[in-house]
C-alpha cells in the first residue's frame, strides 16, 4: 500500500473554527428543522499530531477501537462529543470501565479507497480489536493528482463545494461506470478485510445510503471474512448540524444508541 500519512498533514495540530462544508455561509442557510442549534463559536475542530479529529494515536488503550468513515463519522458540523462514534464509545467505556482513547480515522468526503489507505498507514500502530465502520457511498473515489496530493472525488458536486473536482469528461464517465466503481470498491474492501485479519480485528459496518443502492456491492461484502453487518438500518435525519447539511446531534445519538442496543452491547 502507498503511504497515506501525508494526507492530513495540512491539519496537524491545528484548531479550526470552520471545516469543509461547515462554513459561515452554510451556517446561515435555512433548514427544515428551524433555527441552527449552534453559533459560530459553539465549538471548533481540534486535530491531533496526525491531522485527525481525535485523541493521539500513542495514547495507551486497554481496548483498542477505531472508527472509520467519512464526514458523518468525522462529525462535520458538530462538537466531537456529539458524534455517533463518540457516543457509542461512551457506551463501551461505561460498560467495560476500561480506558479507551477515541481514535477516529474518518475524513470528510472520504471514500472506501481512502479509508483503506489510511487504515493501512495506521493499523500497525493502533492494532484495534474492533473497527466500527460507517461505509461511505461506494461510488466515491480517491484520486492521486500529484506526488503527495489526493483529491476526494464525490459524484455530483460542483464548485465551490470542497469535494468538487474538475476532470475531463471521459475520465468522469469511467469513474461513474458501475463496473469500474464496483471493481475499485471491491479492492479497497478486500484491503480492509486483510488488514483486519492481520490483527484478528472485527469490523462492524453499515452504510450511509445517500441515494446509492447497496445491491450492486453486496456480493463483494458477502465474501469478506472479518466484516460483520449490523442490523440497524439507516435512519432519516431528526435534525441537522451547524452546516445545515449533515445530520445533527439527535440523529447521531439515535444511530449510536440503536447500534449499541441491537448490535454492539453483547460484544462487551
């Protein structure tokens, strides 16, 4: 695997007021749930020495756990302690009484490709017992556009969205072709599965179904040896985050609580 540790170097040890789609113009946008739950100063984004929004990777852990995914899991538009990943980890901490750092490798706009690359770069250090993985839509891609620059390509976005990426039409047609997308997702899922096998890690996963059917990718998922589906279906938004786009704290808590009650609690 290529070294992906450079990917978040621009965020190393930084604190930002806004991040990706969580910006002032989106904050001011109207949403169907009423007034914004947050102010511009309600919270900020603090990144560790590797550029991730979580605890340091060298923090001792009695039960190593990693979260993986995209902006929903990173918590775009939310305080970190209101994200589904953090709420779920609190359930685990409370039941096990163990010291467990919050290790979150999710990144905004992330694809299965970038999840595989980032996990490969850090799994030897973190050695998780469990990975909880909210899979991004499988049509997304991670494209190298320079020696040390990766662009998250998300179908359907246009400028000025941070994930918009202008590429020639014939390349776009290739990327969105279902057979190509399935092939790429299949490879990246296989990489994650093999990495999990290396450390006897169990990967509990479900999908953020943003209008993308899971049927096409299901045969690839079915043959993974270390992946375990959860029974909780995708939940509709009950509120929105500060960016007026992503799910809000009530939605995150519902996801975390249902995962805990129906799929996770018995593991601990």
